[in-house]
């Protein structure tokens, strides 16, 4: 996957540096020396942070305690007059009179394992959608209707593990604050007795709303069913009616009873009918079946398939939608024309990842062809290189954007989920547009409403992070953050470096502890003061034999927790960086979920993190540079994030 | 007793047909086990259950998950015995007891449920979780700087869970 993306990379980057210094991200007012925005404390923090930048050695990444890093290529670490050599960061809150005691691990119990209530309680998020308790998975039927955003979801009301699934329901005015409503659909018919599974909503031109969803029948056959609001004038759409003639679709000949699920939102055909697609498989070829209908009650199966890719296995949660080639808005699902490309997305049952591809839709044949067959559905680009599955978009006509929802599962044990009483989150909703600069991938970005939760901005401008050093960022708190940063490596260093064969892979190259000439560098989030636990999110730049740079974006869970029963993988991918672009990173930290975005949303990584020590007052944020050959200059805006009603 | 040639022929044909279907089911079991990390373990687990003779792939997966459950119960008994004779290992053994209880009370029912309700990927999650739990039990001794008395038991559980997981993956 990463090798194929390098084709994109190489065709655009040049042998000169692909990035150069640029001002801070738009819209942010730097609180510099000449304009103290909040208080003079900001200036003091800034100066202290710069001095601290040189104080410590990054070998903490590689071992259990402070150890000198190998191959420290730079000149002697500039000393800061009078600063202590040990890695202790400046205590947060000392200026406010908070005692030092709050920064030491909880005394008494060995608080690493097993899980204490304190640790488990901390894991619940502040601004990510999640039910009060028990299990959730796929998002269903997202829609904006009569002034409200609706989100339905796969819900198991009885336990924090998957089981007999119903449709949970919640509404919002802003996609961020939610009002939980009663269960919309239960398993009360023979055709959905084993589960009311995933489905989608379609708004008809007359304003009617219809839902198609998969039912697992009393004999575990997967069928499609029609449902609609009992009272369309109820803005909250609390009660739902199942069409008495259900099921409206059963598995067609040649399709297994258990390979027929997750109908999409419908779109208009040139003949004026409605068209949907449903994922399936034939042997190990993932496929997408196409049905036309005029009334959502009787359907006609088209002869061919929308698309198929051998070897990809079952396609779950297929999604199909237009994106504008030139415009910045989203498009209604029925839009078509010369200024439009179409995305086919599917969730691969075999590897639990969401893949998408951009291509061309032939509305008359009901077929779609990828622009780049080597990056076809299931073998090419992913929405997200971490934990991200069963995602689904909808067209938000309220703000003319296409919004993406996704299920983020837990990566701790089922036993922990039982103990804490809940499992799963939705990722922060993201807008999707075509990347106009590369034309070969989409851009995802947290919906702008999330910015309303930002408060208490701390700015760190032009922080020089020397090779092999660590900078604690002094913040009131570090479990709910929005971090926006730009990085610049030293141009001269890059120019004089010899290139080499680039064989970097986030997952296999040892994470943030593995040093290269030009990386890794970035942030350590949810970090304990001694780095006993920390989660690095970083760039790794590599110079090829041809002089071109490749940039990788990774999130490293290998040291995220002392617990021995949580996932400690390292996720990530190559990220295209174009000439003139700085290296840009945004990270949303919300307790046990970290969402990282590189280059304004070109590459995204969602991680689940379960520290035992780096929680509550002991969670901190660090800047680090573990590159051997270059210093890194970072400009960072960090906001505290308020909690939402979730 | 007088046996007419027709009766004998009928009985022979009946016997042959049973032989053929038994062979065919045996073939399914053998081919299924070839796709798992422990062929012999898989064979012994599946053949130990007479239901495997007539089971389809989902049925074989369920049999494997029940083997995980039985293994879990036995291990829990072993933990209780160890607690009596090795009180110095109480902390780690207590943790092991908790995780194996999780296997039996949570992972196994989840996997059985998912297989019956027709969504095998959640069954795979249950068996993957079981393997993680058995490793966590093993590590809990190291965390307390002690030698594990359960290495074989934990490995056995991990192996059976991985066999079950491999069979379940064939259903995806």
C-alpha cells in the first residue's frame, strides 16, 4: 500500500525541499511577545519552553530509563544556564500554587495492572459520540432532516459486547452535542429477529425519509427491509414503522445467505428510478450488487455489478457517492456530471479496514471504474490507518458538505469493557472533499463545529527541538486537546545528506524509538512525566537515492501503557507532501481516543490508548525530535477542549 | 434367520453410503484443520465431538469454541488448586483467575452468539481476545517477578483459541 502511494509522491515532489516556512495556520492569532492575548504568563511559558527544549535526551524512548542516544550527530547540546539536567518537566500548575504531589504516580498500589476504576473511568471520552453504556458498532442512517442531525447506530442494550443488535438513536443540532433518544428499531419481526443490522437513509424529493436496513432473520438469513418514520412531522423521529411487506430483498441466486448486507443511500438514475448498491462476495472476490427501484418496495437486480475486486473478500458497509472536482462543497448523492468523480468505499471483513477509491461512474451501465486500478477498492487507499471501520457518509444539505461517520472499536480486552460497562466510540465526524492538489485522494477534516469546543489557547512559536531532545509543553491539562502544529527540518542538513533506499514502514520499523537521520519527530501525547507511558505521533522523513523525500506519518502505541492486555501496534502510512507545503499535523486527544491528521487531512490515523499512569493530572504533552541529523523547528497551537454533551 | 440376497444387498448399500458420507465429513474436518496453525490439535478437538460428523463449517467452529470453554473451565480449576499450594503466587493467580473467567463468561458466549446470529467477525474477536487473555495471565507472573506454573496451560489455551479463530476466519 505505501509503495503504491510513493508513485504519487515521486511525481509531485522535487529534489529541493518540498516544504518551506510559512505563517501559522489561518485564523489563529499568535500570542507573541508583542501581543499577550491571555496574560503575560503566556510569554513566560513560551520563553521557558524554549529553554527547556535543550534540557533532556530522548533515549527515554528506547529504554526503561534515561539512556544516552546513539549517534548523536549534532554539536553538543546547548546548555541552558542553570537548568537541571534531569528530564523532570516544569511542573504544571506550580505557578497556580498546585502542589508537586499531584505529579507523582498514585502512591500505595502498583497502579499499572489490573485495572482500577480510576483508570477505567478516565477512558470515557469528553466529546466523542458514545451511548451511556453497553456496546455500539456501525453508524446507521445518518441524515439531516427537519432541522436535526440524526445518528442511528448498531447497539447492544444488554452488555458491553456485541450481541442481538438494535438501532440506537440520537439527535443533534451541531454534530457535537447529542440528545439520546429511545431505541428506534428492535428485533421484533421474524425478518430481523437475530439483529437489526446496518442500513442507510434516503430523503425523497417530496421530503419523505425512507430507510433500508439489513435484518438477520430467525434463520440467520440476511435480508433487506424498508422502514420509515411513524410520524414524519415529529422532528425527533422517535417512532419508526417497518413496512408490512418486508423483506423487500432477499439474497439473489448465487449469493450466500450470509453475504448480503448493508444497503446504501439511494441515488437517482438517468431514467428517474432510485438505485442502491449492496456489498457481497463470490468466493474471495468482493463485489457490489446493484438494484433499481421506483418505490423502495420492489427492486430489480441489474445484470452486472457496480464493481468487483478479486482477493478482497466480503465487502461490508459499501458506500458510493459523488465528489466535486473543483468545488469545495459536498454533493447530494444523486449528483452526476462532468465536474464530478465518484468514490466507492467498502469495509473489508477480512482485515477490518475501510478502503476507498476514486473513479468514474457510468450511470447508464450502473458500473464504476477506478482511476488507478493499482489503488482499487480494498487494495489501495484507506480512510484511516488506525482503528476505523464500518464508516458511512451522508450529504448534509444544511451546510452542503459530505460528512463521514465511523465506528471506533476498543482495543483493550473484552473483560475490561465488561468492567467499565461500555465499548466503542464514533470517530469525530469528518468532511470529505477531493484533494485538489493531488487529484488522487480525498481530504478528511474534523467538522468545523468541533472548533467550538476549543478554549484556553497556548501558543508555542518557533520552538527549536534539537536532535535527540524532548520538550515538555506546559499545559493546564492534557487529556482533552486540539493540537495544530507545523514542523520544519533543517534545509542544509537535508541537502547535504546522502540518500538511501527507503524501506520504512510505520508498523515494522520500531516506532518512535527507531532513529533515522530525518526522523522521527512530533508529539508524545498522553505521556507520563518519566515517559513510562507515552504515545508518539510523528513524521518520519526519508531521503531516497534520487534525492526525493518521502514522508511517513505514524502513531506509536508500543509504549502507550504499562498494561499487558492492550493493543500496542504502530499505525501509519506514507503521506504526500507537495512542494511549498510545510509538514502539518493536527491531533485531537480525547482521553482514550487520539485522532491524528497529516497535511490537512491527507493521511489520518485513529488510535485507542489506555494508559495506567498517564491519566488525569498525570497526562502530559511533549514535543520530541528523535532524528539523528537535524534539528526541527515547530510552531504549535494547543487548545484545551471543553466537554460536549455526548 | 433367513437372509434373502436382496436384504443383504440393501444392507451392503446402506453401509456403503454411511461410509461415504463419513469419509466426506472426515475430509471436511481434515481440510478445515489444514487451514489452522495446529493441525493435530484441531483434529483431536473436532473428532472428540461426535457432532463434528455432520457439521458444516459453522458447526465445526462452534465445536472449537466449546473446546476453548472446556479448556477455560479446567484452567480455572487448576488456578484454584495452585492458590492452595502456592500462596506466594496469589497476586498473579488472582489476575489469571479474572482473565480466565473473562474467557469463559464473555469471550466464549460472544463467539457462540456471533456464530449463531451469522456475523462471524465478532466470533473471531472473541477468540482473539482469549489468546490475549492467556498471554496476559502468563505475563502477570513476570510482572510479579515470579516463575509461571501455568506456562503449559496458557500455551494450550492460546493454541486452542487460535485454532478456533482460524476456523472462524474461513467463514468471513
